C-alpha cells in the first residue's frame, strides 16, 4: 500500500482554504489538515472536510458522449473532436458563444477565452460571475478603479467594527467567519443586517432584520446620520475623493431620514441610529458583503453605496477596513481576471481598446486574426437573445457551468438552450445542462489537475494533481488545446503543461506579471497586483491612492429604487434565495458527497410562524410556491428566524429548484439578475 499527502486548494467557496488530499494506491480517499496556509491554518468547513467524497463517484463522466436520435452514445475522442470541429467551422463568429467556469483553473479559463476569441473569432464569452458578483466588478471599478475585494481575509480580525450586509458569512465562508469571531474577541462591534436570523446574525452585537431590496436606503440613512453628527473623515474625503457634495445632496434628503428609512427597510430607528454611531465612530471598520448585495436590479447601486460609506468614513487602504466583497465560487475572481467576460481580456484590459486588441492579436499570432474589437453578450443576455431572437446565436460551448440550475427563471433557460442548433458541454458529471447537449466531453476535477485559482482576496494559489482522471476523462486545458488543433490552430495551442499556460498569462497580464509557479507554490502564495518578480504582492489595495489614473476615489449619489417585482394582492410575499452550510451552488459535487447529502437531503421554503398560521401551513408540510414564472412543490420550514412577509429558499436542489421562481430582471449596467427579491405566493397542495 502506498500513502501520500498532496496539498491543494479547496474547490468550493472563494475563501481559498488549503488542505491535503490523502492518496492511497493512486486514489484520493480522504482529506487531512494542511496547517501551513495562513488563510485557514489547517481548519476547514464541512465541505472542505468531505471534498474527497465526490471525486471517485461512480457516475463521473469517463468517455465522450454524442447524442444520436435523442440518446447519448459513447464515442472516441477523435469522433467527438471531428464532429465538434466540423460543426464549429460551420458557424459565423457571432453565432457562437462560450461559457467559461468559476470552478476550473485560471489556465483553463484563459484558454477557453483564447479559443472563443482566437479560434472562433467570437465576442461572446462569459461565465457565472455574471450571476453573483458582476455588480461588484462594475461598481467598485467605477468607485475605486478596481473591481475586487480591497483587503485581505486575515486583516478582518484587526477590525474594530465589522458590518455584515448581504452575507451569511459563518455558513457561506466559514473560515472568513472565523476572522469575524477573532475581531469580536479583540473587542470589535459586529453589526449584521439580514432578513434571516442566521448563524452570522447570532454572532452580532446588533442584528437588524430588514426587507430584501432596501440596502441603498439603509446605507443612505446611515450616511445621513454620520454626516449630521460630524463623524465623517473630512481629511480622507478632501485628499482622496471627489464628488462628495453630490453624494451629500442626495443622502441628506428627508427621504433618507432614519424615520423614512425605517419605513422602507423595517429596521427600527434606534437600531439604525446605533449602527450609524458604531460604524461612524469606531475605526477601523470593515464591510463584508456577498450576493445579498449584488443579486439585484440595483446591484451596482448597492455596491457603490457600500463604497460611498467606506470613503465617507475613511475606511480604505488600511488593515481591518475596506470593502470586502466575498466571492462565491472558488475561482470566480480568477475567471474574471482571465478575461472570461464579454468586455475584457485578462487583467480587465478592455476589448474595445485598439492598443489592447492589437497586443493580444500580436501575442497570440492567429494568421487570420481574432474577434473584432467589440463587446460581446453577457450570459443573461445570451439567454434572452436565444428566446427572443431565434437564429442569431446558434452554437454554444459550456465548460463546467450548470445554467439549468444556477440561472434565474429556469423555464426560460431551458427554452433558450433548446433553441441552440449545437451545444457542447464539458463537465465532470452529466449535469442538468449536459443532458441537453449534443456532445458531452468528460473533464478532470480539481483533484486531477495542476493549475492555479484566485481567491476572493486576490490570492493566487495552486492546485496539485493527486490522482489520474477516471477512464478517458482529460484536463480541460488539454481538451481545449486538442480541439483547437483539430480546427487548424495547433501552433497557437502548443502547451505541454498548465505552467506553460500560466507563463503566457503572466506575460500578458500586468497584475500577474511578477508571478510564476515557483513563487506561487509557497503556502502564502501571492496577492495581485504583483507587477514584478521581486514584488511581494498586494494584500491591501488603495493604500495612499485609488486605482483610477488620477488616484482619486469617486463618490456616487445613489437614490433608492424598489426591486423590479414587489409584493401585491396576488403575490403578497418577498422571496429571497441563498446557500446552506452543507451544499454548494447547483449541488453537482456536494450532493454526490454522501456525508454532506445525508445532512441536508433536499430543499425547503422558510416561512415566519405568523405567516404560516394565517395560511394554515404546518411545519414540514409540502406546499406549492408560485411566482409569475412557475411553481415548485417544496416542504415548508416554519421558523421565527425569518422576518414576517419574507420567504427564503436554498437554490441547490433540482427537485425543488428555487430558480424556477426567481426573476430574470437585470441590473442595467452589470446585467446581473434579481435573485434576491421577487413576489411569491404559497398555497396548500389540495391534491395532497
């Protein structure tokens, strides 16, 4: 028997915890602590503890599949590649779209981006950051010049006031939650605003339940109170920001008095006053947020409001402060960094900038050029184009994404994907999306590849191969390279290792210039920006100046707007969605992990006891939740841990899929859907 430990990075959330994979006779059989990581110091959450259980699942994809007469048949790689190449060549650039993945490595996201723009000449590439933090990228870039989390996870413990808004950190990012606990032990005040009394809310010194969709009003009200009392950081505002008077003109309106904000949000005036005082007078103060802020039709407004209050209080460019946007998936930051977005190449270099376009065209050396220098479609727009303008988009290549569970209004998504003439899905399991494909390609999982991923704090860390992929499955970068070669571009995809791909990324991406595998293999790895090989990396952004060319932060006057869909007589409740501790996103991996699945085998809808009593609904009774987009039969969970008038569903479960109900209304700038607020009614199931 041979036994070895292979250190790697967790494939679930964006925290970037490290652990050892335990490998026995060439197969991954368990996890063990890796104590040298500064991020998690050997500790992991339940998902990390059982991150080995799905790896050798019996239903892993092991051979290419081609659909014939509505049924999948096993095929050779050559047969699959030949069919895909022949089909892909038959489409014009604008008829093709690609979806990259927040689950795979930086190297593989970069290659799919290069494949879409170089081989297919298409402008249309995106990935699921559109559904979680597109508003962070857009909002923070507008305010600070950079669209990423400003501080490191470690320095949250140094904060003296932690304001958690739109994040259930202790369940969704437990090892970041640990830093909040440490801050509290060091004397910090913790404020939590959430419609649900979550584990994070239980930790708080001040818990404020509020109506989903009222974030801008809350932040404007707090800013009014801070300015009224002279708690703003005048020196910071004067030296490092502009447009403060424009902000002041809006937030000082009577509409944002604490009395009016209380009516909009449901938070009592004395709680709003307390929150403003603690946050205005206690330094340093950190704001932590996640998808509760971003997944709205006003997602960018919410993010810019968070940026406003941090500039107002001078809580930027120092430890224990900052705008800490907690990224959902393991590599959602990296997939954005790699240009798997319709408007940028790597490192947020704009597609429409002629010099940038020429730089990538020259570096890649495609003899027939690359995509035209125009922005492409976001994934949410792709779905609308497929349903509303049939024939414009005809072909799609999806790597490691499952829009048939992750996207809003799933009936709409199914209609969109079924409108395609040709769909290729590359994944580790036959997901709900893969079932709709014409060709399915079997990929390697995180335990079977080398590469890097970039965590929520911009820390670029290593994956290391612990076992071979099952059957004939291959690592994604190899699949993309071999397919490119079939299409006549072997010279542009000559890679023999993930490291060769990373070196190309570093050469083309200023924020990654100073990184290489030797430097990244150390336990602490590196935070971008890291411009030179002797640069130590940048754990905290905006020290001394912001990332705009003039170094100045920009205040944005933001008015509160209600969600796109609000309760009415027919649909009288607000539905919001989220994750639970034991599962991850579409459940593709966690629901194949026996221990995790046993803890939470299916979904539910949370209902306040007063609402349940009025509706005659009992705890655990199966009921029907209905919105304007569809209905789902789901068990009721009657609990005082949710506000009256609000209902909550986790979105991991295909058999009671919350995203059948959610609204695909979009933020006008980020094109992110409004997962966090729509109008719902619940009914007893009469046939039951």
